[in-house]
C-alpha cells in the first residue's frame, strides 16, 4: 500500500469515526434527557397503588411515627411523604418538578389512588406518592411489582405452574422489567453501551479501507503506466479496466489515447526517416554515377553535368518539400489573417497547369466561376496556392495523354457555415479503395505508379496539412467512369 492509500484511509476513517461518535453522542444525550424526564414521573401501576394504600393506612392508624417506621423498613421502594411546608418525612430531597406534578394530579377532578393527601392520627397531614424512577433505580423492586401486577390482573391463574416464591415470600428474581434476564444484568451496562460504538467503528474501518483501495488502485496503475512510458513502453493499459466510470478511469483512458497517439507519431517519424533515406539514396547514387562517368569519359562531360544538375534539382525540391511539411506539422506557420481571393488564385493555378500540360495535350477545364465570384477565404495565399496546385498537378501527372482534368467549384452550407468546394477530377487509373486514405501520407505511392511518374509522394500530404490548417478538410473518392476525385472544402469568410 502506498502513501496515497494511507492518506485516503486515514481521512475517511477519521470522518467515519467522527460521524459515528457524533451520532452516538446525540442518541446518548437524547436517551439521557428521556431518562431524566422519566425520573420525574409518578408511578401509577397497581403495585404502587397497593403500597400507597398501605402507607395511608399506617399513617391513619399510627401517625407520623408509625409511617416513619414503615418507610424506614422499605429499602427498595421509597414512598415520599411531604408535609404542607414541602419537607419530606424521611429527610430525603424531592425534586420540585416531581412535587408539582404530584400536586397537579391531586388537584384534578378525579382522585388518583397513587397520589393521596392523608391526615394521621396525630394530626399531621402528608402528601403520599411513589416516583416511577424507583422502578428503574431498583430493578429487583420493579420485578417484584411486575410480579405483583401480574398476580393482581390474572387472579388465581397466576399461581399456576411457574416460579414459586422463596422462603421469605419474595418472588424469585426475574431480571430487569421481569423478562427473565439474569440477576445483576442492566440495560445501561457499559458493555452494552460500547458494543454498538465498537461495531460502528469497525464498520467504519472496513468501509474506509475499501474506499481508499477503490481510489488508490487506478492512481497506482496510472503511476505504473507513467513509469513504463518513461522507459519507452507505450502499450495501452486501461482499455480493459472494468466497468468503472469515474474520473480516475477516464484519466487512464485519456492516457492510453495519448500514448497511442505518441506511438503513432513515433512510428510515422521512423517511417518518414526511412522514406527520406530511401528517396535521397536514389539521386545520390545517380550523382555518384554521373561524377564517376565524368572522370572516366571526359568527352561526355556535358551529359554528366546535365545529369548532376537534374539530380541536384530533385534533391533540392525534395528537401524543400520536406521542410514545408515539417513546418506544417509543427504548426510553425504565421497566423492565418489575410483574405484570399479564391477566383484569382484558381485562375492563376489553372493557367500555369495548362501551360505545363500542353506537352501531353492534357486539357484543364474550370467550371463554376459564378460560385467563386465573391468568395474569400481567410488564410495564407501562398500556402493555399501550393495546396491546390499540388492537387491539380497530381491530377495532370496521372491523366493519360489527351485526357481532361476538371476543376469544379461550388458553394454549399453544412448547417453551421458556408463552405467552398473545390473538386479536382482526373481520368487516370485511380487507386485501390483501401488506399484512398493513405494517398495523403508522406511518400505514399500506389502500386501501379511506383516507377511510372516523377515525384516524391509529398504533394498530397502537404495539401492535407494546409487545408486542415485553414479549418477545412480534404478527401478522395473513385470516379464511376474511372479516375480519381479529390475534394477540398474550405470555410468561406462571412461578409461584414
């Protein structure tokens, strides 16, 4: 278990124990107040009536001295005898609230047999009553009164089979409230008080342990994933972490997505480095061959120099495209804050492409001039021109001699914003359906174009980065009549 687990465990445990003590203390105070209130009640049970009658008869027959002698022999059930001045006959303290309640019961319309005002033979007048607190303070007396109550209510049937009185005439002890509990047992025993509290604390410890483990486990797994990633292991670890739906698991899945993206980037960088090495190796080999031929055959120096110049231009173009692609991937381009006139840009690109396509008699048709008459895109004109030009030149390159390249322009609305659609359609061999998404990867070439065309396979990759940087999207699809359709969508600047 780590430090975070113990921090969670201790914090949750303290919270649970504090709540347990607080709730237990509240119930204890409530029960204590109820006991204190109950201690001020007057006992109105039939046994209390019998004792009050016995005390009344003793006072009427023998006076206050006889009553004092009678009450002195009652060790378990204490009857209070209060005179007119509020003094108790035996010198015991009587709570004022209890005395007031007894007098209130006496003043009611119907006399209460458990509260009486009796005048003795010596002329002394006393208020007699029995507090109900004696029932709980002396459980044995309470049990005796319960037994006496049962005898009074049940009559002769109570003397059937069952416990017999002892030699002294007292019923056998039946425990508190007469429910058969063993002698000496008490409901307010300290053991019975602390057992619920101990059980609550034990449950709090278990709950704290489980909750701390629940929180600490994904964090520990995430730490192990970070440690593995620092050593180069970017394999996903949270894709099968169960049905948890909390933020910690979401964080782990986000980490998996991040490591997956890093792994793809590293693989693409490795593949790019391999492709660049391969692309550079061919012109370098031809340069070396041309230099060797120039040394061996000085009479062919002009042809060798032309070859060297052509290969140098290819390498320069390749390096320039690589630098452009690298800057676009790194997002190092300047902010896109200039309004670009799409109509003028497309006309310039189509005119340049027509000039280059004349040698192969490939025609280029531009349709939709009305759609771009007032269309403007916010961005960088040189990047947009390069992206569209790469797509158009790629279509010219793959079109057969005497074919036609169509550039269709239109405007549409996708529900959120106005878009400018530029579709470039050629009549070439196209690509396999599985390669439609891969043609935008650097150095990708279809199987039938590996050696039939010039170039390095970076034009469409650059176009994709440029279009994405301008908030648009680019895609390719196969034409029904043969050939390829590359579609570019760019957001149109809203007037005003």
